[in-house]
């Protein structure tokens, strides 16, 4: 069984650590004027998903046959005060839509719609609320208790009372300090509210170009900004912005999608003094060689699988990245889907059990993508993978390394082996096969001196299993 598993892993270039395998199921294009933005699989066990399709309104798909989604209903923007649908969040039989186009110079009023989806094939619009200012629309909506929290881009965070879904009521608004981290920011670096997560009476707001903001919402009528965080690494050239897009919480740990900078893992136990625990930065965004425009990866929406200790990231030109966060202090690229070279770029994603929904947009900025639509995948985590039963392997050394890497191994049986070095996009950039291991203790020394500096995954594959490590070439 394990021998077959290893053979399968060698054929699947995106099962990076030997842990996660993704299987393509189907895809469908979405035609203009619709532009898919986000997907919300039905949360109460019905075989449907809801697609926020911008100018195309809300689209409902039947997935009784997951390989053949069927469009069963469209709620046009004419029923939503003309506001485009940017995101969706479900609670019970109610679907909450974040409204208002936030792209380019044709922004709209931020807004919120509530739909009854007890019968998903026939949603009923309960109420539509809109702000009184045309500006940059809204990016997402989060629910807690009787309140909806609308990330309203340039208008900051708007709190709405949704106790009565037939009558949405405005409660308050807060625009976090725009002069952090850049005082008097130029137009391209003015912060915008994007993603949001709540922990009790504390809201963690991803403030695009403005870091992570902590907002106390105990008094819903008077929210107060009480903390902030920005990556402490100097970014060059001067003025290179950091776009905090979305956030997930797991206890006192936050996982934040930081646009072309991958994912930061933050300790939020002290909200007045947030600390970085780890930074998965595969594209080395702080480097002068990585311009924001044209970067091979831009992270936007993300999902957390707490049971399997995984984070799934929509990574634009890198499509899908799957991170193992068993140790939050050292996220490891454990799988993915797609290619950086095919001019297909993801914007959104959703996770529903072992199903993955990827949302693609047409774009030329900040990444190139020439197809708009949705791809459906399934993922699996093969059993029996981990430390090989018959091998004990020490950590590779030195780490960071300059020329070569050593491994100390104790083997209880004779076995063949292979070592692969993978880059941040999951591509095999170096490989070494050696003589068959014999029972006993032995040392392997492997030359990787020709590799450029960067962060890699070192994968040791044998008939007994797979081991992997994150390793740095200095």
C-alpha cells in the first residue's frame, strides 16, 4: 500500500508534502457582465451553492451531481437596488450579500441584502440596505448575534442590526485611522476595509494597505479602534504597500492573507501588542525584484480546516495553495492546484468538506488572468503518511544551508529512496536518487549548491513513506 502511495505522489506534482492530493472534477465559464467574486456552499446540507457574480447578481447552482452544476436561479441586481454582488455569507436559512462594486473608478454605494434561501432554488429578497455615499462598495459581511458587520472599503466598518431581516437598521460606522502605516497616503495606498473576523466583542479588520486593525465593538453604537499591526519587515522600494485582505481565527491565532505576500500567522492573545508567529512568504514580496504588479501569487480569500490543520488559499496566478498548520509557527506548503504559467488566476475560494470551489476572474491587474469561471475540486489526505514506519530520520542540516544538506538515517530494512527539492510553487527543481539504503545507521550528503537562494521543501521519499521539511538556501 505504501509503495503504491509513493508512486502516486511522484506522479502528482501538487501533492507537495505527500499529504494533500487534489482532483479536478469540473469547471464552467461565467460570461460577461457577470464576474464571479465569491462562493458560499449551502450551510444547512442542501445540494446548492451561491455565487456572488458582481454585475451578474446572485446565481444559485444545484450540485446534486457535483460533476455537473446546474444554474437554477439568478437574482439580478435590479432586485438589489442596482448594487453589484461582491460576497455572500449564510446563517441558517438566511443569505447575506455584501453589495457595491469596489473595482476601478466605477464604485458604488456599500450595501447589504438579506435573502431567504429556505428553498435555495427560489430565494426571496427580504430587504436591501444601502449607504448614502457612492464610493468603493463593500467587500465582505460577517454575522454575530443580531448584527451584521459590513467591510465597506473606504467607508470602513459599518454595523447593522439584522434582528428583523425584513428591516435592516443602521447602527454605527467607524473608519480606522488612515494614516497608518503611511501618513497622508497617496491615492493608491489609502486603506480599504476588506476581510473581517470576530472574537467576542473584538473585531479584527483587514485594512487593505492599512494592516490589521483591532476594533472593540462591545458598544455597537460607538466602536473604538484599540490596536493595529503591520508586518515589521522593511518593504522596498519605498512605498510598496502591504495589502491585508482576509483573516481567519483559531483561538488566539490569526491567519491573514496578505495579497502578494502569502500568509502571516499572528498571536492575537494581546490585542494591543499583536505579534507575528510565522510568515509563509513564498514569493519574497519584500524583495525589490518582486513588484506587486505581475507577482506570481496574490492571496485573497482563504478557508480553515481545523480538523486537519490546513489552510486553503486562493493564490491568483498560483491558483490554490494548501498549507499544513499543524505547527502554526512553521506553516508548510502541503499541496495545491494549478500553475503559475497558464494565465488563469483565482480571486475567491470556498471549502465544503473535501470539496474545493475556486473562483477565477478576468484581469490584467494586479495579475494576469484570461478566464472567468468556477472550478470544482476534491481533495484527500492519504492515510499512512507521516514518519516512515521503518525509518528514523533526523532533521536536515545545516538549515539554512549554502552548498549541501546532510541527513542522518536509521533504517530497519533495506529500501530505495529519492530526495526532491521543491520551490514555493511546488515545482521539482532538484532531485537525487541514491544507492539502496541498508539496515543500520547511515549518513546522506546531498549537493544543492546550484539552487538560488530562497525557501524550499525538501521531500524524502521511500517505499516506507514520505517525510518533508521547510528549508532555506542562504
